[in-house]
């Protein structure tokens, strides 16, 4: 499929800003000709250079198996228009159903690893290479990864910054409060002046 014309590459030095404010993300994965998507509320930047992130991926998920096999994943940031989709893909396993087919999800291969990146309805994506940490991965569900490519819809993220306003509410990131209830950024405050 064609890239979304509104998407622009994000400098890796700014990649941390895409998830610094705690959006719920879609974790997409691919290996051996199969692909999958799940929701994750728990992700965060952990290092600037190289840009590294952590995301909690329960060991029982199919995503975990595909990330181990495929060596990476993408974090795609759904906008408010995808809130139902985001919740739905967080409640069933790709072991039982092809979630891309069920929801008519369009994705294209990311530029470095070929992980599925979803652009329509999303504000941004980060393509990430798994960092193998056998001890951590055995003891915890936390997965560390290096961001190898990132892009964002210029209508909401440009010049290395988020721009939330009334014109882009459909693309604004969603933040899980629990039980399928989400909040979107309701306003911005500028410190220092
Ligand atoms: C809003 C929401 C947030 C979630 N956050 C996480 C998370 O941070 N980590 C996680 O392991 N599972 C999380 N889940 C659960 C997974 O998305 C769920 O287990 C999913 O069905 C796994 O799919 P899979 O087996 O196809 O990989 C969340 C679910 C929802 C609905």
C-alpha cells in the first residue's frame, strides 16, 4: 500500500518525544510470513542516543512470540478515531484470529526491518529492533528495543514537537485510564514564559 502523504520522517534524536507523554500504542509484529497487532499502554523512552525504548509485552501473548522470532516490532500511535480498534485488538489474541483481516487494517513494511506500520488513523509510528536480553526477558515482560526509524503525521507532529489543537482531534493520541476508558490530551501548558 502507498505511504500516507501526511507522514514525514522523524529524526531519531526526537523519537523519544513520540511516546514521552504515555500514549497507548499498537504493537505490530511480523515473522515467518505472519503478522499481528496488540494494544499496549505501557511503553516509555529509556535512552536518547541511540534512541531506546521499553515496552511491556506479556510473555503469554502471540506478539511476544513474533517479536522473539522476528527481531523487532513497530509502535503505532492510534488517534482518537481508532479507539474502538485499539481496545478490540487488546482483547483477543492473534493466535485465534487474524486481527489485520478482521479489522481491515492496512499496513506497509517499515523502512528498516519491514515491521508492519499503520498510518491511516495513526499519529505516528516507531520501528524498533529488539535488544536481546535473555535474563530480563526471562524474568520480566519488559522488552527493550532500539528505534531504527520513525515517522509522524505532520498535521499533529512537526518540527520535533506535538501540536494538539481543535483541528486535529481525530489524530490525537489516546491514553488508557482502565476498563476501555481513554483520555486524549485536553490542552497544553507552556512552562517558563
Ligand atoms: C488498552 C489496553 C492496553 C494494554 N496494554 C498492555 C500492555 O502494556 N502490555 C501487555 O502485555 N498487554 C497489554 N494489553 C493486553 C494485550 O493487548 C492483549 O493481551 C492482547 O490480546 C495480546 O494479543 P496477542 O496475543 O495477539 O499478541 C492491553 C490491552 C488493552 C485493551
